[in-house]
């Protein structure tokens, strides 16, 4: 009987210790986040301040200028000169999840990949800078504080 109690106690301790160890998915998630920050830091060299000829909806809007290609299955006709980006992911599955959410909210989203492999979630795209800036401000106000870092992207060809 004592052997049985000792065996159960040892098994219980083993399960307790094993359940406390971090999962591989936690390490992977931390790695993906660090990689995205690293790539975003590299993208900062591409940031260009734009001063439009017409009055802008809000002050000091920075624009990133990038070459984009739509992700397979996306309609490139929905991608214009100026776009409002609410998410940027290295993992395409994460971008698709955000696209699904924003599409459910009524946005006509497009997924586009830049030359660094980052997948941008674009919720609105315009030919006019002012329209894009106004849309970005509206999205930031509607989803505050979640998308307070929404930004503008100018498509370079």
C-alpha cells in the first residue's frame, strides 16, 4: 500500500512539474513578435514624411512608400495609390484573421505583401492623399485604442 501511495505521489509531482514548463507555441509566438519588430525597425528606413499641397485632415501624418503585390487570391483593382494599413504581419494566417474581422465590420480589405515579406492588412485604398488621411483618422477614432497606430502607405510602382 505504501508503494502505491508513493507511486501516485511521484506521478503527481511529475505531472505538476511537466505542466509548468513553457510550451513551444509560447516560444514561437515570442520569436514571431521579435522578428516583426526587427523587420518593422528595418522598414523605418523607408518612412517618408509627406507634405501635401492641400490641407490635411490631421497634422504630421507619416507615410511609408513601398512596393506591394497583392497576396494570391486578392483583387489588385482594390489597391490604389494611398492605403490605410491597420495590421502588418509576417505570418499570413494572422493577417487573414484580421482581414476576416475587418471584412465582417464592413471594410473591403486587401492583403498585400511588401518586398521584405511583411503582409499588410489594408482596409481602405484611395487615389487621393486627403481621402486616405481622413479614412485613417476615422478608423483610429472608431477602433480606439486598438488601431491607434493605423498608418498610411503610398504604393510605389
